């Protein structure tokens, strides 16, 4: 079934139950209602803060619609509850088009110039200055990156509040281990979306970190924070593949490009009083892994395997699956820094001693096709680590390491300088000087 219009129908916030409702529909087709439940007691907001919060709710409303729009990708997008200005329409157009690039590639469709968001001639809103408490909100995803961020800022005595989206066990466990105040939001997608997917509607990856950023922005304002600090690394900006003049990046909404667009929109049209940036942008994935290795209390708690974060709690895995690009990359990234028996204990097995993993590790290192569509480091990073492990006494005898070094000359010919370069500060980034000093102090 094809529909010509996707309609942003209505958004509403009920303060009694701290719930934001988002309604969408396809013209002449299915309707959806998503709910965001803010599971904390917000502080009392001043009138100007309430106006800013409503603007953030609008942004959440528009960005979250991508999860439903992708089912049929109609050519017209219409916002009913408020007039869409041209700046917001341009921001949203780019977010949908680039954020759904992987989805389009996998479904063999093109979104380039495919759809248009209807806007009116109203000017964009004027930003509102706020007097917010000096406190930083850190979203926690249950993986190594956000742990490095929160522990670095905690060590520097930065006033912190943690943010969790959803109830996945790794998020709960890492927040509990951090011992810091936190806020949690539950995102309840409309069940009709899953029924459409089962019936054959288009499905695939959405720019979830962008949606999370907007939700965290609302939580930060409601809790009283003047900064949202993400944990997106340098390599998140690297595309998985290039098709003509179109970049396909699984991590688009973790990229520096999105960070710049989101923060500029926040500053110019919502409020310049809330900063948004990634503390780990100057670091490679491998440098983040090196820093994470210092925090042993999280070794049994953190998880990056996507099987643990599935929408349905009954379908979620309970640990590292050990057979996906994410598991392979984290194992590879940590191998130089965590004692072998301990790393094997974290994953439950030695991924380097399993010959069936060879092609998966080869793909991570750029020796097969393009970079996997997962949140993994750049090909050069993985290749540099695998090259280094070829002479590491703990790992060099393992089957995968031996076979890759034997089959691929480039791995044997890599200079050790390639590995050392992974620990250097990367540019460009948007980390303010005051936070950069905190990052430098946590080496």
C-alpha cells in the first residue's frame, strides 16, 4: 500500500503523569500514538522555561516521526498543530534524508529529492535566554563510551546528572554503579508500527541518537542542566560507504555534522543557554577503549551488543552474543589494554580463537567490502590494532590473528606508528576549553 502524505498530527504533554504524547498518521492510512514517559519529578519551571520546553517538545515530535515515516516514505510531510518555518523544515529534511541513508540503501530506494516538508512563510522563533543551574547531563547507553565520559567528569567534580532512555539492563546497571543522580525516560512506540513491519512495510535503521538527543534536551531542562554532553567519538563521522555523491553513515546522528546542526538549531531557535556537544569527539575508539580499561568495576556491567537493546524485552539478549560486528569490534579494541583471561571472561569466550570469526574481523579491518553497518571504529583503527596484536605475546598465536596476518600482507606491513597515532587528539571537535581541560586531566 502506498500513501501520499505523512502527517504530524498532534503532540501534547500531561504534567500529571509526566507523559508526552506524539500522534502521526498517513493520509488515508494508519495512525500512530507514541508516548514518552518522564520517570522523575521535574523542577518548577519559570514561564520562559516552559516556552523553551514546548519548543523542545515540538522538536522531539518532528524528529521522532522518522520511525513511522519510513514505513511507506511518502513524498509529502505535513505538520498540522503548528506552522512549519523554513529553517525547521530544512533541519528536518536533512535529518530524515541523511539519517535514513542506510535504510534507503538496504531497501534499494533513493530518498535524494524524494520528499518535501511543507512549510509556511512564518519566521523561525527567536531564541530565549535562560538562567539555568550549572550542571551537566550525560546520557548513558550502557557501553564503554558513556562510562568514560561520566567517570572523567565525575573525577573533575563536575556537577552531574545522568540520563537513561529505556530500561535495558546495561543502562540501569551502569547508572547504579556510577552512584550519581539520574533521570530516566521511557519511549513507547506505537504497537501498530511493529504490526506494519510484520506485514511487510519498509523497515530499517533510524537516526536514534538524534531522537535521544532531543529527548535528553527536554530532560535536561526539566531537571535543571545547562549542558548535555554526549559520548560520540571521532570515528562516528566516517561514512560506511560512498555512493556517487551520497554518504551512507550508520552513525550519522552521532557525527560531528549532526552535532553541529543540532547545536546550531538549539542555540539560534530554542535557547543558547543549553550547550550540546560530545566530550569524546577528539578521541579515537581505541583511545576510548584504553581509558575505559581503567574502570574495572564496569567490566561485568557494560554491554554494547545490540541484541541487549531490542525493543521487545522478551527478545532481548542477556549478554554479549559474540557473533556480531559490535562484539567483534569491542573485543578487538579492548584486547591491547585488558588482560587476556579477564577479557575472555567478559565476553564468555575468546573471539580470536574462533576461526568462523575470521571474515567478520577482516571486514572490520577493511579487508572485505565496506565497514559494517554498526557503531564500530574506522577501518584504519581496526587494522592498526589487528596489526599490533600480531606481535602481542598474549594474542599472536590465536587463530584469527594468525590467519589474518598470514593472508593479508597489508596487516604485516603496517608501521607501529599507525597504532601510536590512535592515541593522539583528533580534530575538528566542539569541546569547550573548560571541558577539554577535564578530558586532558583524565588520560
